[in-house]
C-alpha cells in the first residue's frame, strides 16, 4: 500500500475521487462558448501554435446547446461506457473558461451546479485569465460543491512558451496557481511533453519546479501535431525541430518524471489520444488511454518504481 492509500504505484485520479466522494465520479465536458485572449487580439492572435480544440472536444459539446442540455447528453454518453458512475463533474474544457465578466461566469457555473447529478465543476483556463474577484467567486462556490481550476501551463521554460506563442510567462502561471490554492480551491495544471527545443533531461528536471507549485492534480500529454494549427505548418517546414517518442521510449521517460513527482499530486493523465483525422505527422495510432495506463503500471512494476520514489522535500 502506497502513501495515497492505493496499491497502484502512482496517485491515480479515480482513487482520488473515490477518497473524496466514496464512489466513482465522472467528468462531463461542457462547451460554454468562451474564447481566448490569445485569439481575439487582447494578448495575441492565432492562438497557441499547438492548439486545435476540436481534437479533444466530444461531439455533443457545442455552445449552441444550453449548459444543462450538454450535461444531460454527456451523462447519457458516459452511462453507456461507465455504468457505475452516479455523480458527475461539469468539465469546462474548451478555450479559456474564466475569460468573461464575472456576471457571465456566475450564470454559466450556477446553471451547471443546479443540476441534481452534478457534484462540482472543473474549470479549464489560462493563468492570465483570473483575478482576485473571480477566484473569490470560485472559493464561495467551493464551500458547497467540488470546484477545481485547471490551468494550461504547458512548460516551465519561458523560451518554450514564447516559441509556441503562449502569450504569458511561467511566473504568471505560478502566481495564478498560488492565488487559487490560497483560497482552498483545488488546482490542476496541464503540461505538454516534447515541445520543440525541450530535451528529455529538461523535462525530467522541470519536475522539481512542478513540485514547488501548490497543485492538487496534474496532466501530462505527449506532443501531438494537429491539423489546422500553426504547428502543423512549422512541422512541414522544419520537421528536424520535432522529435516523437515511440511508446516504449515515452514510458521510460515518464517513469523517471513520476519517480520525482511529489507523491501527494494526483496524476490525472500522462498521455493523450485524439481522433486520427486530427493527427499530422507521427503518432501512436489508436492506442486508448486505458491501454496506456496499463502499460505504464506494468513498466513501473517491472522497474520496482513508484511516484515520489526520488522526491526530495526541500
């Protein structure tokens, strides 16, 4: 049994929710029609070079439907796959879901939390799209429901963030995470592994920086080049700037990251899948997340490794 009270060699997202709720809780994606300051000209235009929201947005998600209807359709969608889920989290994933006046946020999230089967919300956004008033609002919601704010950080390296047209630096991300955690709100972060210019040694080393953030959970994704993005054009012009791991190579890299990751951080994802029609360049084909998790757990057990094995508390 590991410190997180589970026999898996990593602190899993599903076990985290069973500890919190005593039962399985499933995310239901919702698209509330927000945009992004890196698209509308406030910070930049064109968005981040890697971004194609369609690659990870379920077909039922469209802002043409109400929040309530999307939740209903999402519950029905997941009931066919996860029959033991009885409570749900409304997951606002597309674009920057705090990029609007507070009055609009209150309307959107109030509607989601009014659904009788919704136990809470997960709000995906950018670190430069929160402020004191918005975080105070989410803190007020968290007194009666599960509330998590999930930040796209992508890299701890400012040079990388500039290269992908992110529009903010890592210091902005650190401030947002700290401001959120100070209010007792669950904080998630998303990182892409393999962005151009970053070596394996850099990716392993940045784990110490991630450990210094007051995070509840983290997502890691391997780099995928999607069609319809600026990165697709960059890849076509300069394929030598890109490197793609084979699955087994990526497993070995992630094991080394996981061995150094703070043991109380919940690992929600370590790889991602997307419909084949979005892929450009090399990818892993039709490997599902369930298969990848099984492969990771097998590799960890083969190596006798586990999350936090090499973590040093400073």
